[in-house]
């Protein structure tokens, strides 16, 4: 299976839009592909999606021509290998804390993919205080295509409250972005409409965007045009 354009763009440091499907809806794949999304992010960490549902979504994405990447609920290789066996084009690995975690993820992709390893994308999440502390060593590990900053989980690890924005969180996000940027490592994070200019100014290229945000924006615009 050849690389998707999205995978090539990601490796080249070009903008990529990854839409989190937020559930089991294979019918959304075709319009996402048609209207400009680059990646169908199949979220098995923050939703109730199991392996069978993920498999269905992976297949639907391939049929629609959009790159399917699975966010695993675990960094355990025994869990993640099953998504690659079902032809996910990429993995997003949560709960990374050390460079050893990253090396194990890289080795898993090599083991599971064999001769197709160059056709797989590996993204690791930077979402803990430990990951930020160990970032230099994490970035040293070869075989990673991009880094996904998780500000909500990082906030929880720092303060015990998801979604909080204390100064130390903002400083940590800026530090992760600067280290990635200075070493020419593609990275991204969630950014809503108002946050996009700041996201781009930091050098982010992998945009994590929930389907809910797309619907919110579209329905707000529709209501303003039709009901007012």
C-alpha cells in the first residue's frame, strides 16, 4: 500500500489536518476526504471504540481515500500491534514518558510492518510532565514522524485539572514547540479556529481537530444565516 499524501506532507513538515471522528461513523469518511481533511483520526483512547469498530473505520477510510491513523488506548505493543495488523496507516501513541517508551513503539512498528515499515506513520504524544522533562532524549529516538502535544492531559498532570491554563503549562507547551522546531521535528496539537494563528506561529503543522468543532462552526454559521 503506497503512502498517502498526508503521510508525505507530515514528514516534510507541511500542514496536515487530522479530524478526530469521536466515535463509530464510517459514513463520514467520504465527505471528510472530499472536503479536505488529510487524516481520519480513529480515537480508541478517549472513546468507546473497540478493535472491531476500529477495523471497520480503518477499512472505510481506505475505501474513501483518506489516511487512517489510530490513537491507541495503551502504549503496550501487544495492544498496538492489532491496529497495524488491521492495516492502520499510522499509530498515535499515548502515555509516553521516556525515550525507552518511544524506542519500544518504533520497534513495534518495525516488527509489525516488515517490508511495509516505510508506509507507516508513528506519532507520539507529549502529554505528561515526565515527557516534557525527557523531551531531548525522546527527540533523539529515530523513527518517529511527528509529536502531538496534549495540553489538556499535561494540564491535568501539572494541576489535577484538565483544561486549566496555568503559566507553567503555557511555558511547557512553548518549550516543547521550540525544541521540536529547533530540531526540525514536525509537531502539532489541538487548536480551534481562534487559536490557529498562534498554532502556526509556533511552527505547528499537525493540526488535531475534533469533528465536533467542525459541526459547531458549521451549525453556528448556518443558524446565523438562516434564523436571524
